[in-house]
C-alpha cells in the first residue's frame, strides 16, 4: 500500500452529517486462487460434491447472518443468500464441472457471465453485481479451504475501508467498534450508504485511493464535507471532538419542531421494521414506515396475520404518535421473487410500488386488511400512503381501496414529476402527500439513482427538483392539506430550511439526523426560510443554489451579531 501524507485529504460523496476519527482497517480482498490450487482438482464427482456443499454452506451462513440482523440489513443479507441458492447459477457451474472444467474456472466464467448480464440490464440488477462477486469469493474460499474474505476482527474503534462492501461484509461488522465506513465504489444509495444511514455512522463512498491507505493510519471521516483527512493534526481532532459533544447536546433536546417564530414543522423518523420503532427514543412520530422489509428475501408474501403482528408492534411502540405507513414499495431496486417480472428491461420504470395492483392486487388488499387489524388491536389509526402514484386517477383508486378496507387517513407519495405537476388534482383525491425526493430526483433528472458516477445529477439542490417540491407544496397550501418530505433531502439541516420555506409541513428522516435539523429550524424564522427557498429556486444549478442559501445564512448571522 502507498502511504498518503500527513494531513492529505481524499474526497468522496458523504452520507450523513457526522464526523469521526479512528484507525484504518482494510477489508480483506478475495484471495487470488489459481485453478490448480489444492482442492480445485480431483474427480468430477468429488468436485461436484465439494461445490454443492460450498454453495449450501455459504447460503446457510448468509441466512444465519440475516436472521441475526435487523431492518434493511436483514433484507439485503436475505437477498444475497437467495443469490447463493440460485438454481441457475449453481447448475451452470456444475454443468461446466461435469464437462471437466476446474471449479474455480467454472465459477469465474459463470459469475462473470451473470455479472455482465446484470450490468447490461441496469437498475437493481446492476446493484446486485457486488453481491454476486461476494457469493463467488465465499464459494471459492470454501471449495479450496481458505478463510472467507471480508472484514477482519476489530480490536477497537475503527474506520472500515473497502473497495466496496457487500451486505454480508456489512453484517459481519462489530458495530460497537465501527466509527465510520469508507468505500472506493458505490453511490449514495448503495447498500453501504443505506446501512450507514440506518446506523447513524459517518460514511464516504467513491473515495479514490481509499484502499491504498496504510493499515492502522488514523483518519478523520467527515460525511458533511465529503472528506477523509489522513493523520489529522490536533486542531482537527479537537474540532471533531467538539462536533461530537454538540451532537450529544442536541440529541438531549426533544421538543417539537418549529421555526424561531413558532411555525410548527413536524420532525418525524423513518423506520423499516417494528424493531426500529421499538428502538426509537422520544420522537414526534414516524413519517415513513417502509413496509417492504417484511416482503423481501421471501419465496412468498407474508400473511395477513404476520403483517398485522408487525404493524401492531410498531404502532404500540410509538405510543399513539403519528405513524405514516407506506404500502409495499417493491420492484426496481427491491425485487420480489414472487411478484417482480424477471424480464423487465427498465425496472425503475416498470411495475413497481402501487403499480403492483395491476398484476398482484391481492398484495395490496392483504396489506390494507392487516393495517386495519393492527389499528383495531392498538386503537391507533395509521396514516397510509401508496408509493409510485403518477396520476389523480391512481390516487382516487388507491383511496377507494384504502377507505373500503377501513383506513381513515389516506395519502400518496409524490415521486414522479407528473404527480408533482398535477399535485392539486391528486390532493383533491387524498388527505395528504409525502415527497420522496430520492426517486423524484431520479425521474426528474433521468438518472439511475444507483449509478454512483452520476451522483451530481441527483444532487437534492437541483433547481428543477426544488421547482417540483414548490409546486406540490403550493397545491397543499391551496387545499389546506399536509405536504411532507421523507426523502434524504429532509436530513440536511440547510436543505430543511429551504423545504420549510417552500411550504413543506413535515420532515421525516433517519433518527440520527433529527437533532441537527431541529436545531437549525429553531434558529431561523419562517421569513428567512422563505428567502432561502426563493434564492435556491432562482439559481442556475445545485452548487449555485446551495451557495446562495449559505450566503443568506451568513448575512443573517452578521445581522444578528451587529
């Protein structure tokens, strides 16, 4: 490994707002295994048996890790285990071995063919290439009798660095010792980024040169600035310590969200499981309950009783606070073995979210019934919204189904530009809307959100995306109906001020982001937020939009100090 100089700075895409300091621990890469390694040859019958045992062992270990994990982590591990169990992958490898090919060469050839097919397909399949290679490496190690590649045992607080982290690697982390995650690959919506956000860990992705860092060298990872500083000086160490102390102090404040002049803005948490709800501290409620976690990694849909049990736990854990439940958002990067078509050429533009009612109406019907069961069991009425709604007609149809099932407060997600442009018509059909800014940016900018190299186009400060947020908020104000944001935009304190200035009435985010957003709102009046929003909308691009808001913030600070 090359040694980065003291004080040198590497740049990447930050996930979250936190900073941390610790020694680098490099994730072990897959070992280079020649075809004639011990265990790689022998009679075809023996090799076949070894391969079958290796595939089964890898799948079983991944399933075990999935069962011990929770939330999104459980979901992605289960999906990777399913890949290790994939009959097509396994049978093609075995066919080559039966024909006399050595197992490592057979694995390489089949996996690379699948990887090329996944990359060409794009969307969620392209994102699965990392998982596919992880399965390959683990099976090879099992066949030739080598230790599994991945994260070494951590002996203390560590900054884990890797070219990329597969879900199985992330599940192997001792989270009591991980202080930050850094990868050379991936994007802000990759598995690593999602899990880091869920855990509140500072994370950097797309950091060129990260895997060249010397093992054990101390670094500062600053997600807010998107930087990694090697061998930080005492001044930077002290600054990180002050930020950590400030975060602890902010977290002690659990008052309801509001601007400096008293405009109430509900600050809510995003969750994916009942366990997430039970781990929450004092919050105003949940603005996004991602129910698809119940469905992913399964051969069949969860039953009405299974779902009702999970929803009941979540509603009880929130103690009567507001809970906004999103109905099944499967498809695209969250495929279902029992519902997602395998031949979709553009999964992000296909049958996903609410559109599943066209092919599998029973999924929504069962889910709505389970939600009303949970409401009856707890006395708590959840707000229920459908994802991926594009028209007023779809909103009307969903509202009809939800009301017929007994749901009282019905809404939809605004993730499609068409829905934002026709928000007034949609809001006439439902009680509220919630903006999913991740997908809204993806569809507005015609940019696959899983492509890390296009992350600049998905910048939440893109004025075109803010235009659609403003259009939706104006429609809500005109009709007197709530408009929330539950995408990543809500977790940025500066962007939160702009969203409130645009007219958004609630913000939902990862629990770790709540204290900083609450603090930012309380320091600024609604009029200032509106000025910031106007400045962002008038900008030519995302960098200019953010700079204009920062300038207004600086001017306000100078005025207060004068």
